[in-house]
C-alpha cells in the first residue's frame, strides 16, 4: 500500500495565508503554534492575522510541537514588536540562536547585572531606531537604558553626557553622565560617520557581541583596546 509522507516542518498548501491577509502576522501566529505558545490575547480576536496563523498551525502541529527555549520566546516577542510597530525584521539572520549569542549578564550602559522585571530587566533593542531589527543593529541592555535611549540619536546622547558632566548633573532619565557617554558610544557604532569625527568619540564602551561596527576608526580602537587587555600583550 502506498502512503503519502507529510512534511510537518513546512506549511501545507491549504495553510497559506488567505489572499489579502497580512502574511507576516500569519507567520508569527503559525510559529507560536509550532512551539505550543499562545500569542497575546489582544491579537487572538477572530479574523486577525496572528489568530488565523495560530489556528492553522495548531491544526497541523497539534501536540507535535517543538520546545520553546528562551531564545525562541525572545525571537517571537521581537517579531511581534516589529510587526506591531511596522518596523522591518530580518528573518534570515535574526534567529533564536542569534539572540542567545547577544545575551549578556550586565548592561553595557549602566554596567549593572541584568535580571528581574524592573529597570534591570534585559531588553533587546536597536542601536539605530531608524533602522530595522537586523543582525548587527541589536544589543541587549537594561530596560532603564532602553527607555532613556528612545527618541535620542548618538549625537544627542553624546551632547547630553557632555552637558551633564560640565554642569554637574547627577542623573537624567535614570542615567548618570558616564552611562549616557557609554550609550552614545554604543549608538555611534551603528552610524556611518566621517573618520575624523568617529576617531574623536571616546570609546567609553566596547562593542557588544555581534554588533556591527560601521566606522573603521572605532573598529581599530576596539581592536587595540582588546589587545591591550589581553595577558602578555607587550
């Protein structure tokens, strides 16, 4: 007797998003079902793309779901955030494995341990808010640092740090002058600058793992700093 083999790792023809339905939202719902997770309640209303994708995926996978690791949960949450805000998400490189690679125990801005659900909770955010969720533009920092970064570019962050240091301001939006300087350095790594200007920015923080440094002058600074920190560098 001949038996047809069903590949449950790919969407069957009848599970594709209906014409006119947001395919990105449908895929997010589908991947929630693949990992036996339920999307947020407000996205599960009848007829929404996420709801339809989740129902279609649940009908296919049933109890044959994949385990949802911490990386998978962050990956799905990040995709939902990008979809809700209309920001581009790079699906080929920003994977659950990639998100685990950029995790860090300490905030690169405040230098405090990450954890919990308050201001020290880890948040995956973009260095450049005018760019998408793409590999090289993502970094993990504390919720307090991510909140302070919102609506501020690298040049503005550097100006704030310099003004706070000059005027003796202890804290602004939850960050002191040193933290604002580190935030400005991190943000500047993702902005293409004239080399003379990039070389003048103090390297207050080293590039976090997998961050793409766009300015050769800063890349050289980071490389030399790492060499000097290594044992026996001389």
